[in-house]
C-alpha cells in the first residue's frame, strides 16, 4: 500500500487522479493475489488447487485463470431516476426543517453527496442549510456531457501500478512476473474506468464548491470529491466506525480519506485531538480534523441494563469470512477462521454460560457452523442489552467499538492483524481483558483455552465505559 501511495505522489495531473480514484478496487484485488503469490513462492500445492495459485506456481496457463473483479464499482446504468429532484428534496428533509428545504435547494451552504446517521446529526447540530445531490447522479451527468467513454489510454498506469505493488514483496522473478501479469489484468478495467471518470469530471462545469459526504472509499463520491478538491473547493468527509485514531492505519487513512479531502469530521473532540496529533507527528496529508457532536450510533448503545437472571449470556461477535478477497489489514483465511471460531465456541460450551455466535452481517444467511453452534443473526446493536459478556477477536469490527460503549465486560482475543495506537492502548486494556494470540509453525492461531475460561468466569458484572464513550460517543 505504501508503494502505491508513493507512485501516486510521483505522478501528476489526470494520471495521478486515475491512480488515486482506482486505489481501493485495485488494492483489494492485489491483496488476495499477493497472498497467493507468497503461497506459490513457498511451494504450496493442493489437489484441485485454485487456478490463480496454479498459474502463479507455473502449473497452469493464464487463459485458464478467471477474473476476480472486486464488485467495488457502481453500475451507473441503473441509476437514472425520473423523479430525481423529488428524491433530492426528500433526502434534504433529514437535516433541514421542511420549510427551509426550498431555500437550501436553491441557495445551499453546501451539497451532501451521500449521508450516514453521523453526517445527518452533524448537519442538524450545525443548522447548516445543505441540499442533497447524490454523487452517482452527478457523475452520471458528467459522463453524459462528455459523450460516454472517453477512451483514455491507461497502459502506462497499469504497468506502473503492477510494478509498484509487486516490487516490495521480494518474490523470485518467475513468480514476480506472473504476479505482475495478474495485477495488470485486474487493474486495467479499474484504471480505465477511473481515467474516464476523471476526464469527464474535469470537463463538467456544474460542480459545487463545497460538498459533505461519507467515506472516501465510495466510488462516485470519491471521484466527485477529488475534482472539487482539485478546483480549490471544500471536501468534508465524515468518519465511520471507531478505528481512526485508535489503530495504526496511516496508509489506509491516507488513501481512503485524507488524500481526497480538505476536512475530516470525527465524532468527538477527544478523538479529533488524537487524530490531529497523529496527522502532525507522522506528516500525513494535511487535512483539517473537525470535532463533531457525538456519533448517534454509539450514543444509542445502552450504558447499563438490568443484570441477567440465571446463567450469564456470552456473545461471540466475529468478523467477515473473506473468501478469496484479502484486506489491506489482513484477515485469516476462511477455513482457518472457521476452525478458530469452532474452537472458541467449543470452549464456551464447556462453561456454565449460554454462548452464542454472531456472524458478520456481510456474510449473509449461511455460515460454516450452522447447526453446530447456537447462532444469533439479529443486528449486533439489538443484542447488546441482553448480553452479559462479549468475546471479540477483531479490533477493526464495528461490533467492538459499539460494545466498548456499553458497560458489559469484553474479552478481546487479539489476532495481531492490526496494530493499536500506543496512546490508545492503555484505555483499551483498562476496558477489556486482552490476550495476544500466538501462532504455530503452520501460521495458525493457537487458542489459549485456559485463559479464555478464566477470563469468562472472572469477568465482572459491569465495567466503567466512560473514557471510551467520551472518545466514541461524546458523552
């Protein structure tokens, strides 16, 4: 990721913008490919092996390897709305009193491209008269005005991206060259699409001078925001989740948000001070860190609830089963993670508690442990009040940050796939029972069953969450 950021910094003009716009789909595809290239380098082979691994190991031709498009882009052909203006007006009522919507529509203080509960609450708190103009529609109009496909040549950008990603891995030349081939195949459609969007938006005159929007990882709002920023306008993005300022995510913050924003709003003054210090100390892209009035998602987490009667209820909240798509902050492979989950649930089943597994919602209705362990599929937030102890093994999941705002004890099994900010670590350790997880010679996690049993059986009924609520919820 760092080498890709350096490549973007070394480029200029439309080429840089195309590389930056396509960063997330390109890197998401690259993470899984790099992982498989390392397996090929180590001589890994399996019966009926996956075609990409076989190609990287030199056992299969490139024509037999299917594409792994990330699905990160929006299908704009499905976004033409005949009642578009009515949709915009309706959305604007989320933060404007209804009688101010016409004024906000005609003479707005800014334009909201997409909105979250946090953004809406901030607009209300500021009493800012902002209209709504969905980013996908704005980009669609720019593409229409440009006459469709602009036919940008991305051959050099594709080569540079593949080289930048593969170079730091240290693979031997046969595997390295095959990895570059796969990276180029995956990067080309993303970069070609991004170059077309950049070219269309640069020609489009009807862009606002100030926009407010959510994550910089969303395709259309990222594209529009980059062009508004290039023209000297204001691009304010709003935080999602609790990780910024709490985890070491320098490259993620740079690529996803800071490099495509002028202002970044976080939920609380405490979090803003922490994040501003990180930006200054590590010389990240200069961006104004704006303190908010609290995140309603975390404010809604109940501070206290009546003690459970009878056996204590333990909820094990998992992160995603990722398939073949790896993440910049790596996750365990699905078979390894499913076996890890089974080991945790079997340990909890031996204790005098009622234990449930909560799968990540993005994995749908099927789970490898269906029928083998008790599973709860309701939204995590709806389960907080009835849970006595949380078991969590991923510091990036929003479930952890919501649980931190409750007064229930948390058992955190730190798999080591993310690094906790040194300044934040004492507060996290004071709030949770934390165990760093060790790995065996096969790079599989080792569950310390005795530690887990002791942590569950010795967990207090309630824990003071005031410090973490000040950081996340603002109360």
